[in-house]
């Protein structure tokens, strides 16, 4: 029986293919990831590129989609650090109290990590289904160096709360 999780996958639109690869990889391991992120079709992407969709409309839509998810996964690729919308999505996830997990795509490096991810992440792992599932579930909150399973210390200590 597969396990189902609702997630928002924050990513640079050039990494859309990684979103499908991630969900497929986890599915093969019995983990169904229901993704609420936006992957714009070419016509919609053109409208976004021409600024034909008001920013407040996009923010409202993204907030709704992030609030639906229990976890926000940030795909860390070559251009992720320079994407203002990815940074905004991470900050919104933090404000909404969501678990935030960074996942290095193949070839992703520390230099590709958005500033907000350094501030608010709960875990950061490599492209490995076991590590990703453990990070999403919170059974392990590893911080791995890119390209290896070697552990590293988080840049900032993740927030811990007690009731």
C-alpha cells in the first residue's frame, strides 16, 4: 500500500522535468506525492513572462496551493538561487508553518541554494528516494552535502518548538 503526501514543489520553471522525475521516483518506492505547485503550460508561461497576470493574483493562488500542502519541497537546481518567486514561496511556507525540505537536483550545488532556504529549511537532502521520504516525513531531518550522503551541519539551526 502506498503512502500519500500532499506537497508543494517549489522550483524554477526550467526544472519542470525534475518535478515529474521526483514524483515518479517516489511513486516507484510506494510513496504518492500529490503536488499542488504550478507548472505553467507554454501559453501561460508566455503570459507570465509578459507580466499579464497581476502579482497579487499569483500570490493569492500560490498561498492557496502552499496552504493545502503539508510539506514544501524546494528543488535546488542551477538557477534556483536567483528566482525571486522560489524565495517568496519558501517565506510563505515558513509563515504558514509548513515543513520545508530542500532537494538537490543532479548537479545542484551549495551555490544554488536560495537565501530563504538557508533561513527556514527543516532538511536538505540529495536526489535519493530514501533520504527524501525520511526528510518529508520528518523521521530524519538530515542535512547532506550536495552529491554525497555525507552529513553536514545546517547553516542555521532549524526552529524547534515545544508545547
